[in-house]
C-alpha cells in the first residue's frame, strides 16, 4: 500500500524540491496535498487523511505546531523540516520525532520515510505528538517527559524518574526508578544535550546523572557517587568540584 503524503511548506522552491526528491528516491509514495499556510495545511490534512506529513516548522502565517494545535486527530506520522537549528529541535528530539535539515539529505530522507512506513501503532504516534505539544510549552522539569525509542517500542518516561544514564558504546542505558532499565540506540552525548538543562550532569565519560537522585558522594576508593537505587557511579577527577558545587545549590 502506498504512503499518503502531505507537504506543508510555504516556499514554492522548497516545496517542489521535496516533492521531486520524494518522487525520485522514495518508493510507493502518493503525494495527496500541499499547504503553504496554517489554514491551508489544516484543511488539506483534514480532507486527505495522510499517513505522513512533512511539516516545515516556520510558516508565513505561524508555525507547524500551530497546524497541529488546530487538528482534532493526530493519527499520522510527522517529519519536521527546517533550514536551521531551530529552538524547537530539542522539544522534537524529546518526543523522538524525526526532523530533516534543509538542504535535505537523500539518505536521511529515505531513512525517515521508511521509519514512518514501518510504524503501525497509531496510539504511539498520537502520544508522541501530544508529548511534543506539551514540550513546546515552558513546562517545569518535574512535569516533563521524554520519549525513548527502545527495541520493544516507545517508552514515555518522566524526567524525575530517571536516576542516571550509562554509555554503552553507541547505545545508552537508562536506569529508571525504582528498578527499571531501558536501552536506547543513541549515544550518551545526545541525551546530555537534551537533559543538561534539567538538573542532569555528565560526571564521567560513561555517566549522566540526575542530581536529585544522588544519595551521597563517597571519597574513599578513588571517589564515587552512590545513587538512590544503590548503584555506584564513577566521577572524573576534573568534575568533582563542579559536582559538589551544584549539589550545594539544589
């Protein structure tokens, strides 16, 4: 079955470029509509029942998020497009939703389309977009969630429940309160970027910790951090001063 695609893009050249890339390099695609403004996009999506929407973040009459706010049903995949590292990229990554930077790389486009094609769980799609709409708002860390794409599906986790993250090659292990572990196929640096503004600290090449989940700092045996789940976390010598300073500020 062909994938029904809507392109939301206010610049004609960018719209035509994306259309041509999809037709030439992505198989089994039907482009069923276009939208150049918020109102056009909303009307097109309502009428055409797409499986996938390519959504430019910045439109002349608003944003792609304004389009999503106007829709009653968010039962489609979204791939955001933008010409620069937009402020909203972090919120998009928190929701584990794909985005493409312009000019669009063909291989990245193909991978994003195939990922969207393989997704069958409509409930997960809707939850991701609902999470995105919450994260776009300025909500406090203790109310914030992150979407983790694991081999078993999507997990929606409260930030305050993450005890620490551990590097495992190109993967990251999440230790979730009280005794859950999840493995995600992204490296620790990716999550440092997302979590550092929410009282998380990279205390070692292998560890990113939730400072609110620290039980105590142990100076013996070379020094280590004991977390609330009784796990020991190594701390680099050059991180000790910053760590102790930040702990006194909590």
